C-alpha cells in the first residue's frame, strides 16, 4: 500500500528533480522541464532554471501552463492563498520573461501545449472584448514566431553596393597609394 506524499515531501522530490536539470541543455532540458509537476508546491530551483538563456519560448510556455495559471488568473495578488503564493510568483516571473522577449523561439521547435495556448489566447481575446484583464496576459506579438513559420527567414546580407565612392574614400584614396616602406620616403621629400 502506498501512502500519499505530503506537500513538503513533494517539494523535496521536485527540488531534487530541479537539481538534475542543471547540467541539461537543449531538447533534453525541454523534455525534463515539461515533465515536472510544480503546480502544487513551489520549486526552489525552477526560477534559476527558467532564467537560463537556453530555455526556448515553446518550452517556457509549456512550463508556464504546467503551473496551472488558470487557478489564479482572476484573483488579485493578496487573495492568492498563502500556500500558493510561491507558485503564483513563479508564474509571474515566467510570464514577464515571455512578454519581454527573454525566451527566443527555436526555428525547428515544436509547441507541445498548442491547444492550451490557443484556449488561453481565446480567453484573453474574450476578456479584452468584455473589458476585463487577467493577471497573466501573454503578448501575441511575442508569440507570433510560434504560429507563423514564414517569420523565420535567413538574415539579409548587409553588404552595400558601391555605386559612388564615399567622401572618405575620395579624401583618403590618395593615401591608399602610399603603401609600403617607400611611402614614408616619398612623404619626406
């Protein structure tokens, strides 16, 4: 017979899971983050992991939704129960980083929580039409690369075509002919 784990024991388990995530990166980190259930107890190292630059946008969104933000989205901060304030704080931080563009999209990345994200954005649009606003509003402009594959394009070359010589080219052109050790000798005479 198994007995249920207390919130403290679950927190310890989650902390040990977070410790195992430290050396991971890339797809392995994304898979590991998507498997953590941190919706009931705060994770000590989750904030540190989510502050890493190698966490991509799709993974950050999935981790955000694993925290079950819908429970607290319409509650004012002071009304969040004491046991869940750390979870709400993690959700605050992840949402702020998403909206600020901290997490970059991966061109070949897959969004594992597409249905949840679509539902969340539909609720946001409905709230906007009704004049309401939840606690966590995701910026759709930041999320656009996840929906539009044409957004990913190869950077353009910044080489300018030389139609006419620039002013500096005209002024310093004569000095260009003075290359070599004999140039100084020519200048002395």
